[in-house]
C-alpha cells in the first residue's frame, strides 16, 4: 500500500446527518409501536405502509458498514475490520444479555407488585419465571427472547458476518449481492430459519432473509449505488416508487376501514397476503426502497436544515442508537403498565408517549456530553463503530495512546 493510499484511508470521514436523523426517528417509532393501543403510535410508519422502523435500522446499519469498512477492507486491512466489527458484535451481545436480565426483572417485579400475571404471559417471560435455570441458558444462546427483544440478535448476527460480506463486496460486488438474493430465495422456499425456544419456534427476524436488506445496503454503501444513480432517480423510477407508496397506503387503510377492504379484488388479496415481516416480504422490501428513493431526493446530504436546532433532539438520539434503543424498551413497558393499571385515556396516552421521548432525548444529551469529557489518555485514531461515526475521526486505525493536552 502506498503512502497516498494510507493517507486516504486515514482521512477524516464526513458525517451524514441524514442517517442519524432517520435512525432517531426509527427509535421513537419503535418506542411508540411497543406501547399497545397508543394513539400516538398512529404517527409511525407501519400505519401508512408495508415497512416500518425495522427496515430503517437494518438498512442504515448495512450502509454504514459498507461505507466505513469498505475502504478499509479494500486497502488490505481486513483483520482490522474483522477485529472492530466482532468487538462491536460482542458489545451488542453483552448489551442484549443485560437488557434481557433487566427487562425480565422489570416485568417480574411488576407482576408481583400488582399481582397481575398478564404481563408475564403478554411479554413471553412466564416460562422464564417458572424455569430460570433452563431459560438463562437459552437466552445466552439467543434462542429465548422476550417480546420486543428480537431485533438485537438479528443485528448481532449481521454485524458478526459483516467483515466477510464487505470482503466479498469489495472484490465482486454484484456477485456477492446476487449470492445474497439466492440465499433469500432459498430460505423462503425451504423455510430456513434459526430455531428458537420453546422448541418448534423460530427467530422473529429470520437472519437468512433479512441479510438481503443488510447486504444491499452495504452494496450501496461501498459506492455501487452511484453507478446506477441516473436510473434510480430517473422520472420513471420515481413515478413507479410514488405509485407503489400510494398503493401500500391504500392497502394499509383497508385494515382500518371495512368499506375500503370490500373494494379490493379477491385475487389481489390472495396475491399480496400474508405480508410477512419474519421473512422480509418483498412488499416490505420494495416499499422501503420506494421511500428511500424519495427521501434521498427531498433531503440531500448537505441539506442545511439538518443542522437546525429543532432537529438536534432526534439526531442526537440517532447518534446513540444502542443505549437509546435499550432505554426505549424499558420505557415502552413502563408506559404500557401505567396505561393498563391506571387509565387508558387519550390525554394519558399522550402524556406517557411524549414523556418517554423526552427521557430518551435527555439520556442522549447526557451520553453526548459524557463522550466529549476530556480524558487523560485518548486514542489518536480508531475504527469507528457503524452507528457512532464522527466527522473528526478516521475510518481506519492504528491505535496510538498519547496524553491529552491540557
């Protein structure tokens, strides 16, 4: 590798605030969607289209992996990328186990405090409370997961496989993407999935199918999308995307209106249902892509509004996605039991929903300030994490310890 190549790899990476913005919006949507019968949840994407916040997170994560680690792997530093991504996967695994223990403890305390076993059954922790010796082992192997804790195991799996995905994309990008498509088709055809607990169940997010979203996003992240940008944002493609978004909106509205449902032909109903989330139905995948085409058209990378103060709360939440997601799980359950035990009035729903979002913003602000506190020793350069890349840090690493300046 030449000196010029090394300098290019060590150059600062400009932050794309759009990714933080949409990830922050996704975090808020997940929090609201996890509160049953919440009127504020009508603001989330799942009520107006086939896709939801899950597609947001998987796509953004895959895109960042390709964008950050593509140049590193292409530059011959595969081991550095492998080490950093596997370290990140290990961190998420620890976060998932801690979240599992604290979340089940929260539910167990609520069950005993209010003498209401409904919570244990509703959140799939009844078996854990009866047989903790067995279920702890199942949780450690990611086979047992309470409700709302399904997405982190998927993310852990994808990030662990990411070094090899990026390696393939930097050498044969289109062939690697084609292999991902083949795996997706075969997994749906033969019902491949990872077994879960209790026996006979499987992961809610099938990694053999959801890897397609991740790999496609990484394919875009390494720059392949730029080669077909003329076609992606052409008038024909954007018109088709707009029509698909409108069609999805119409179908989703039939779920809430019997009159509209009666207008849908039976042959169409047979053709599109079930719209499977577990195996990433193509209707969900293409709906998300249609949204992405229009969002990137209306919100360019250097849009000045991204630096506006009124957008800072959601952006800063997106910059600390892992801890804010974990906090959101606790908050959504807390909001649920408040509404269940006391009242489900509209004003109460509004209060607990916006209180939860404010708590997430406050936590993100504290995390951001803590990250900026001066330290005695700092790393001069380091590989950035997929969800915490900063504009003043390089995408490649040679860790050098030096005393911080006074």
